[in-house]
C-alpha cells in the first residue's frame, strides 16, 4: 500500500473525534439456539433468538466483499458474531474469505463448539470468545433457557486443544444470580492454560429488561458490583495492561488473566472506541446503543461500499460524554 493510499484510508476510517476504526464486528445471523435473559442482540431491534432468518441475513458473498473492503482500508481485526454464528451452514466459507494477516475471532455461546473447533481452526479462525455466565448447571439453564452447560464446557476444552486461543470467557455479572462465582471463575481460568476471563457489566439495550421491576436499580447495582470487583482485582494484580480497545485493563493475578468491560456511563470506554458493527441484515452500525444512524450497504459494491463505510464512520460519536 502506498503512503498516499494509506493516508486516504486512514481518513476514511477516522471519525470526527479522531478515533480510527481498526476493529469490525460482523453479525452473521440474529438466530440463536439460546434465549439469554440479558441479550442485547448486537443492537439489532428484532429479537431473533430461535428464528431462521436466512432470507434476511447477508449472503456469504456480501460478507466476503465487505471483509475485503474493510481490510483493504486497513482494518486489522475482525470479529464474527450473532445471534449464534455457528448456526450458519456457510460459516467456514466466510472464515476462509478473511485475508491472511487479519486477526479473526468469533463470539459464540459454545454449545456447538466441541464439534466445530477443529474445522474452525483449519479454516483460519484465530480464536474464540465463549459466553459463560455460570459454572452451575441449574443457573445456566435459568440464564439461557437451555440445559447445555456440559456441551459448552466441552467446547471450551476443545477450543483450547486445537489452538483457538486465547479463549476469552465472557461472564456478564447478574446481581443475585452469579455475582458469587468470581472466585470459582478465577480458579477455572487459573487451572486451564489458554483462558482469559472477561467480566462484563450488564447492559440495558433494546428494552430487553422493560418487564423487570426496578430495572434501573438492577443495572445500577450491577455497575457497582463490577466497579468494586475491578478495584479489588486491581489491588491484587501483579501486572496491569491497558489495551487499545476502549482502554480496557487486563489484570494478571495468581496465574489468572482477567479483563473488565464496563461500557455503561463510561466516558473512557466511548472516547477510545475503535469499533464499527455490521448487522446481520447488512447495516453499518456506528454505535451499539443507537439505531438512528445506521447505513444500509445491501446492494452496494466497490467504491459505493467504501463511501457507505466513510458515511457510517462520520456518524460515529461517543455515546457517553461529559454532557450525558
């Protein structure tokens, strides 16, 4: 890539707040085989769980072209999400379309991972994030609606075995449900090489919790729990690494690696966001928490697609600011 082209690409991918996109998150489907009580559906307005939306979702050819344009512009990290991406029968073809040298990861609920991990690695996937909020089978069924914890744990073991590492375990803190399991998770990660624990603050997106009494108090309580947890973990850590992504901290303590994700009312998180999302039906989504500034890319190719990406990038602004 020439210096002139690199400068132009940087301009396309840099928003008006000086934040340059390096990470793109592509939802391959909004269908899922679980019904997690807190799911934000990647900011898509329709709850797609258990729904076959194959006619609405982007084709593998459309996704491959998007990937090609993004990487040509300089995006270095791609994450495949859902819904549950392993439900797509053409998932391996999509992974194979990712150019060499691009870090490719996938967020999955892990229920089908044991069967697919070896093929995912062979297709070129770098690593996986696995959603895992509890190590108790009864709690898992309460949170997800399905009794599939043994399958998920087997999937994690297989992912580590085939080298889809580091495997990041996404644990959303749910007050009164799993907030007593932190030490259990730390032990789980510490005893298994190749695992990182991500402790994630609960988010109220798309009104998933409108039916829950005193939901504002629940969200606020979870935020306080995660905040206190991060302080405690930081005090015990032997090393703290600040990642470029959202300025997240990674803490190293007693052989365990822990990241804390606190997106709600977090000025630093928004100010350092370098991510752009793509919905399963082909819309560029500048911010997870907004649905009023999306850019539709269905039917666009080549320079038109680049122009749509540039437009979406210019729509980006920090959701939480000093005026929020």
